């Protein structure tokens, strides 16, 4: 007989009841027992952090979109087409975060229906992000293993259908979450995170999400391992050294970092990491990571795709002013360059 106080009638353990209390009531107990902490880090403070982070990420995402449109030839490669559409789903998340931050600042707790709609849309787009990461990882796998039984045109068609399927999956999840009342989300104004709308002893919402997140992340992980294994093998053990194009390696690294970011968030939510330090302000880490996740795609694109970076508006502004940075060892000097145009 186990000492977990197992109830055969309701299939509930003592540990599970503790988890429920921690999930739904700890934040309220903290509010009552430590009002000064809540006052110093209240809804306005968190709302402003939420707002400015989301606003900055949204502006960055728009700049990336405009850069993509100024370099439309990039869409000839399926990877950039996937990244662009991945950005669209992330942009939806950023809009939801902006609206949530405004509600948090104004402390309007009565609009549960609106918050539930936003939480549902965030969850669906979050899973949509995983689908796009899986598709992008599949593209990298195709490049590294040089799959030849399909020509480039057919591959491009397949990836186009893959993008459409990612959108369809996102919409289906959104509709299902709206229809399933036990899976709806609401925003907790005390812990500043998204939680289930009601006390759900079977945690259907978490189970429903895991039905999608686990296969998508597992598939991405397997493909990531196979991809990096092949790269290491070709670089270290192959008789003829295979040299990958720099752009291809950068896209592989971009995909891996996106996958790593979303995996860290999942592990944090499941308390696999940060479990010991789950106190005070550190408990807000998952929600901050959730906001940062919406810009991870665009942020890593700027880091690794030079053509996108040099076509952004602020880059052109500084370039137009003629500010050229010349690096000499550890000393960097900025020289003003006068551009002379000849008219014929």
C-alpha cells in the first residue's frame, strides 16, 4: 500500500491535492501574508514591464517584416518562407501580450471573457510556434542529409503545404480550446501568469496541451539530434570533408536556439528547472519567458541573417548618416564618411 493517500473512488493522491493548492491558492496566501511585497511589485509595475517588453518586441517584429519585403528574393528559399510565417504567428502573440499588459495596468478583472479569449489565442499560437519549429527542423534535416528522391520544386510545394498545415493546426487548437470549457485559460492578477479558469482535478487543459506539445517537441528533438550528429560526422570522420554553406549553418543554429528557448519554457512551467528557487519574484520567470518567446524567432534572425539585418530601417539610417565603425584591436573609432555622388 502506498503512502500517497490514494483514493480509489476519485483517483486523487495527497500529493496531487498539494499541487492543486500550490497552483491556485498560494498566490492568494502570499497576497494576504505579504502585502508589502505585492505593493512594491504590483500590477502596475508588472504591467509596465509587460507592456514595454511587448511593445519593443512588436516594433522589432514589424522591422523584420519590412526587411523581408524589401528582400523578397529570400522567399525563393523555403526556410525563409517558414521563418516569415513563423513570425506572423509570433506577432499574434505580441498583440495578445500588449492587450494583456493594458488590462493588467488598469486592473480590470471583470472582463473574464476577453481574458479567456486572449489566453486561448496565446495557447494556440504557442503550439503553432512549435509546429513551425518542427517544420524548420525538418528543412534543416533535408539539407544536411541531402534528400534527393524529390526535386527542389516538389520540396518547395511540400514545405508550402507544411506552412498551411501549421496554420490549420493553430486554428483547430484555438477552436477546440474555445469549445472545451475545462481547457480555457484566465490571467491570474496575483502571480501574473495564465492559469486554468477553474479548479480542474484532472487537469484536462494541461493534458490537452501535452497532446500537441510533446509530439511536436519530441519530433523536433529527434531531428535536431540527427542533424547535428550528421554534421559532426561529416566534419570529423568523413574521408571527404563536407563543407556546408555559411547561410545553411546559420539557419540550423537559428532553429536550434528557437527550439532551445521553447524547451526551456516548457521545462520551467513543469518545474523541472527553477524548482528549488520557485519563490518570490523568481516565480514570474515563466511569464517573462513566455513574452520573450514571441520574439525569439525574429531576434535570432537578426543575429544570423545578414541580409535581413542590413535592410532594417535603423541600420539604413545609421548607414545613411555615414557612420562607419572601424575596429582596431580592442579600440573602436567612428569616422564620418562623406559620400560624394557624381551626376552624369
